[in-house]
């Protein structure tokens, strides 16, 4: 998988990064990603680990809805 970390500052759209609160390693990665984004937000999803789509699908759906709402 290519490493796009260096390209993050060039993104010109708002980005919301989600990570399960129980997955400390990925939360650290998400925080590092958000620090590089011009318009990034990090959301730590409670009561979930690494697989948000299976563990907290409603949280993922809410984030998608926020991103596509006018």
C-alpha cells in the first residue's frame, strides 16, 4: 500500500478521521494524520476497537452523513 502521509497537507477538503477508542495504536495514527491535514478532525468512537464498520456502523454512517450534507 502506498504511503500518502506526505501528501496529506495538500488535501483541500475537510476530512474527518474516525478510530475506535479501544484501538490505541490506530488512535495515535489518526491523530498524526489529522495534525497534517489543513482541515482535519479526529473523532474517537467510544466502545469500539479496530473494525468500526462491524462494531459501530451507526457512527460511521453518521460521519458519512455529516460529510455529504449540504
